[in-house]
């Protein structure tokens, strides 16, 4: 009995249609052969060997035969009713294309982790991942951004974190000039020394800023892989070249790995520049000091808890410590010596957020509409499938395809052939998905990028 | 395929030709075909079940053989068996293959590659 079960399992190497038609006959023959060789272990072994060899050589040929028949059937059925077929195929292609595009967008905005970041699930934020911008003045309740001084206080005293980093919340757009005088628009962030360390990102070329290097005001920049390709043609001698940003010549010290987009979902920064350069590049704002009466809040702060510190309890402990440090800073800024209206800001607090998916102001805003859109394109796909089912019904009445003279398994195959050919046409849908996505992005798409 | 010229199917794969020969004298089921081929070739050719049914599938499609609805042998009432019969087209194709092989053999003998009879 066991031998029969094993042989039956071996028959699964063959296409289902072939197995359904001839499997029982093959089992019958194998049983008889096995009975005839009962007294000889060697002959039984040879029998099993031949059965295995059969599965390895004949089964692939049968699969190839079925695929070839599918292709022929698809062409023949399309030729039999070309207008209807084209309408059904286009519906399916557009349905699959739209579904894939919207699903990618939905997944990218709402669910994907930050690309090229090490262990994104362990990242936390002390600011609000759904907020983007800056604020000069007073705020209350949960703080969406921090000032540079507040970040430094946390970095110096919050020992429940293994490391912390800060990054400009807004993506700046700059006019940059190359050494040969060419101009281009570039997007960038001011980042703290630990930006790349905390995200666990290693450079493709050169070096990146490090936490050990501090928040220097050296005129340096790490450029993105795409900017390297676009601006420097991917040349390996890019290190040491300069990019003029307003009145400053930034020296390129490194190239970020392909696919790395930083900490914000959907953004494509070209440059990362040290925080210390902010007052030099954009003078006039008090970027680095809290000076009464107003703080300039412009930084998102990310961190990783110390190794082994996981779970809600560890996060609560880290949050309590961060708030204690933060409140102490608020007390000294808005404390008893300050006017009463400013003391209202003392109710501000920090909250720890999971940051594996990065910052995304669009996430909350578009969550419901994207989900509704996904459901809508799902319905569109169903309509396309219904069209195809209709096509199949027509094809079944096509003369010659349902001849009673054909073996039963051929008829069975034909009956389901239109459905399987749909998979082939479906590939066209994926072809439609890519341009749709690019159109939704508003930018050309490349491997390793993610949806906004 | 039945309307096709027998020459279009030549040369026949060895397994297909053996099956045609096995079915030439009487209708047989799969295992009987295997046994007949082994007996006629002195055990030198032993069709495996996979090769046999893959060939049968193709021969049915090409119209070389047909499946019988009932057992041709009233004594054999095993309903699990499926019997096959050579079609007229199958006989023509087998004949064409024999002619091809005969011609080939004649050429080989004419050139002295093999001794003549």
C-alpha cells in the first residue's frame, strides 16, 4: 500500500490533465510490475528507478506540450473573435495594471518599511511621523518636531537609547551648480552626524557622516545614488568634487546606496548636508539655538533602543526618560521667570512612535481614500474577469474546439484553456502597471525606489 | 490530423512505432502493449508507463490509434483497463514508416555498409 501511495505521489510531477486521464492506468501497471518483481529486491529497485526517471524526463515534456497547446489555443481563440478578444484582453490588462499600480501605492504609502534601512522595525521616533514642516513660536500638547538644542539634550542624556539622530523635517529644494557651471534643482535634508549610523546605512562609495564625527559645520555632502548617476554620470572619481549650494561649495564625501531614500516615505532626497551647515546655507534663522521668546522647531528625531530593550515596557521607560529630559528643558525655557502666557507651553510632551515605515504626512491623509481606490480597482478587475468569462463561453461554442472525437482529457483541457490563457494576457496588465505607477508618482521609476 | 499525409509524421519515434506494431495484430490495453514490446524485442526495449502513456496521448491526438469504449475480449471484464486500436490512418503511417526504413536499409546495403541477404 505504501508503494502505491509513493507512486501516486510521484505522479504529481505530471500535469494534472495528464494525471487525471492516465494516472489510474499508470498506477495499475505499476502495481502489476511490482507484483511481478516481488521476489527480487534488485528488480524492484530498478522498477522504482525507472519510475523516477520517467517522472524526470517525460513529465517536463508533458508540461511543455500543455503550455504549447495553451499558446496555440489562445492564438486560435483570439483569431476566431478578434474584436471581442481585444476588448476582453484590454479590460483585463487595464484591470490588472490599475490594481497593481494602486496596490503598490497603497502598500508603499501605508505598509512598506523604509527601503535599504537596517532592521527598520527597531526604529522609533520621538516626534510625530505624520507631521512635516517647522514651527517658530509656541506649541502645546504632543510636540511634532524638536529644536536642535532639545535634540542635543536628549542625545546627551537619554541613555535608554543606543543612539539618536535628527533630520530636517522639510525636504528643501535647492538650486545647485556644478564645477563646470551647470545648474540643476536638488532636494536635500540637513542631518545630524548619526543619521546614517541610526538608519544602519553604509555608503556605496566614500564615507558618510558619523555620530562620532558630531554635528560638524564642515561644507560636506553625501549624495544619493540617483543624484550620483544624474549629476556625475556615476563616475567613480566623484569623491572630492564640489556642488555649489547657494553661497557654499559642498565637497562630496560619499554616495548613498542604491534605493536609499532616507527617513521619509515617498521622498527622493539628492543631498544630505550636516546640520551645522544650516545657518551657513540659509542665514537669518536661528537653526541651532533656542532663543527667547521663540523656539525654532524643525527636526524629526529618530533612535534605536539599547540592544535587548524591546517591547512596550522598554518603550514606556525610554519615553518617560525622554520626557523627563524634555520637560527639564521646557522648565528652563518657559519656567517661572517667563511670562504667564509662555508657561502654557509647559504641557508639551514627547511620544514614542514606531518608525519602521518612516515619516509620511500623506499616510494618515490618504489612508481612507487609497483603501477606497483599491476596492474600486478590485471591482474593475472583477468586471474584466467577467468579460473574459464571457469570451470563454463564446470560445466553447467555436467549431472544432469541442469535438466529441477528441479524447476526454483534451476536451477538459480546452474547457479551462481560456482561463489559463488569461494568465498570459495578464502579463500585459503588469506592463500597464509600470507606466501607471510612474504617472501616479509624477516621476520616472527605477528599481529600488518606493512609492510615495 | 487524420487528413494529413502519413509522411508528415515521419520519422516516427521508436516508442510510437513499437506501439503501432503491438496493436497491429489485435487491440490491447497499456500493460499488454508493454509486455508485447518487451517479448518481441527479447527484453531489449522496455517501455515505461510514462513513455507509454505520453506516446498514447500523442497518438490519439494524431489519430494513429483510438480508444475502445468496451473491452474487445469478453473474457476480460476488468473495467479498469482501457483498450486501444490501430486506426486506418495509423496503419498507413506504420506502412509509410516501414517503407522509409526499408528504403534506408536498401541504401545501406547498396553502399556495402551492411551485408545484403
